[in-house]
């Protein structure tokens, strides 16, 4: 029986929401093995001088745990 755990985090990027999601996954994969999925919960952005200065993605990363 496989056990799946969920890690919740926020990724960010100066370029796009897509890159923010990819950055969150890249950071999680540095310390977590057996990642099986990612669920994007939402997006936010910081605005400076009426332009988006930073994109943020709230994600949940699913990974299996070996017993």
C-alpha cells in the first residue's frame, strides 16, 4: 500500500505564473523524492508601478513515501 504525502508551498518568478509553478516544483525536488503530482491552488502577483513585478503560485506537491 502506497502512502502519499502532500507538501504545500509557494513558488515565485519574475517572469510568469508558469515559471512560478516550475520553480516551486524544482525547489521541492531538491529535498523530496518520488514526486507524483502537483496541484495548483491559486495565483497571486505583486504589482510595482502598475506592472506585475513578481508572480506567485500556491501549490501542493504530492509524493509517495516508502515504508
